[in-house]
C-alpha cells in the first residue's frame, strides 16, 4: 500500500501525518514538533487506535535542524517505507487557485514572494528543500491556504490605498483556506448539500483566528487580509489596527518596521492585552481575579461577534455558523459568549449541547444551525496530493 506524508509548517512548529492513499484517506500516524527556536523543543507523536501519545525532547535550534530531525525520525518509522509523495501546506500562494506539484520554478516563485509572508513562507520553503535534499525522487505537492479565497469578489479584495500598489500584489488574500475547505466538505457530509450551498459563516478560532463568509459554496469574504496578522484579535497577533498606530510609535518610540512587525505579530493580541498569556485557557482561569485577562477574553468574543454580524450583512442573512479550531472546538464559554446577543440573526444555543460540544449546538427554536466541526487540514493536504499526482485510490477506502 502507498502512503502520503503531509507537512504543515508554522512559525514555531511542524505538524506531520501519514495517510494511506485511498479515497477517503485514512490517517496512519500524526504528530508535531513544537517550540522550534524557543527552547524546550519537543516531538509529540499522537496515539492512534487507543495508544497513548509520546513526547520526546528535540535538539533543534531552528527550522532547518528541526526538519532534519523530523526526516531522520520519520525514516526510522515503518510507515515511511511506503511513502510515495509529500504534501505541504503553503500559507501564501498569491494567484494560485489549486494545489500544484512542486517544481524548481514553483520553489523559485515561493522564494520571490517571501516578503508577502515572512512569518511562514521561509519555514515552508525550508521543509520543501529539506525533503528535496533527502529524497530527491519523492514527488511533492504544495497546497495553498489562500486558494479557498480566490472566489472572493473584487470588492472584497481591494485595499483602499493608491492603485499602483495593487500591481505589486498588495490586496486582501485571506488564509486558513485548507481548514475552510475541510469544513465545507464536512458540512456537506453531515448537513447535506443544501446547507453547504446556503449562507455560511466559518469561524476558525485558534492561536491564529479568522472567519470566512461562504455563499453557494464559494468564499465571498474573510477576516484576514494581505497578511495573516489582519482581522480578528488572536493569541499574539493584533488583528486589524488603525494605520496611524505605526506612525505614532515611529515618532514617539523610534520604532522601525521590523520592531513594529514583531510587536503586532508576536507581542500583541491576547498576550498584549492580558500581559500574562496568549492561551485562552489561562485567561479564562484568571479572568475572575485579573481584569487584564477578563478584558482580553471580552475583546476576543466582542470582535468575533462583530465579524459574524458584518459577514451576515455581506451574505444577506445567515443559515449556518460553524465553530472550528482549538478555541472554537473546545472552549464552551467562548462559543456561548460569541453567540450571546446574536438572537436577532436567529442564533440561539442549546446550553446542554454546547457544554458537550455536540455536532449541532443550536437550539431547536433557532433559525440558524450552529455547529462544531473538528477541522483537519492534513487530510485536505493528503487528498489534494493524491489527486494532483494521480495516485491509485479505491472507491471504498
């Protein structure tokens, strides 16, 4: 049996999984390397089929050494002997609308557009290069996070700055597209094609957080923009800011572009407001005794509520609201607070269903179906890799 390896590189982590090349795909192995470059780097292999997870310390000071460690470890696993292809999540694809086989020309293009996403692209390119160096004959496929949003109407992509910058690619792109692709497929599976073609808002809420508005199965708007720092307040990212903040800090604190980028990407969001933690679980535990934590939580929920309202306006109403991501899937009180006050849209939660993260958490009296769907970007990467390369699949898996 042939297997597909997926690699999902983040700013300080690499998620990996192995799937058999069937239709639908079936996961054989998965895990992650975390805290790359931050000290205390670990490899965690998730337990499948009831087995416990295992965590091992990793000596990796940067992404290059982490990639080398991971490939060495994978090579020692029996499943890797039958890996026939590697699929990568690539956060920024600019004008690419579909997954593509990795070629020297594509790698050269990704290196050229690194300034559009300096946080993720260099790490993802390093993973591609590492696989090429170690296994030059192994085909690789790039799956672009921006592709899902290529259907947005032009009015949703234009930035209100001089037009000459648009020629340089400065526009709204949107991200989390692989997650949204999976969520729409799952929505169709569990609720039917009619629900998936209705007016849908997808809320991918995790360390990185965004929302997308979908109508007729096509994305019409999303909260992230030119970079993944835009939109909703996140764990350490600011989300949308008044452009005047940068000029103010430049004149009052002599802050240059690099320092500003570090501030809005790594020192802001929940961490910046709370001054204690970027983890919503920590903040929920402290909010009763720490006003800063309480304000960070309130800000996150308030902004998510506003985005839902604005997207309902863009869609002309709302039929389905989906929560996903680490926060969206697991934080009962966050879902409740975001939905509180949205009754005018037809959003009503069933408290018992919400407390148990049931697949459907809306009240029977609500006009809007509210769902919790566990996202799975890696399965989308695996399926896309199989399709692009024309690997053998079976009808029944």
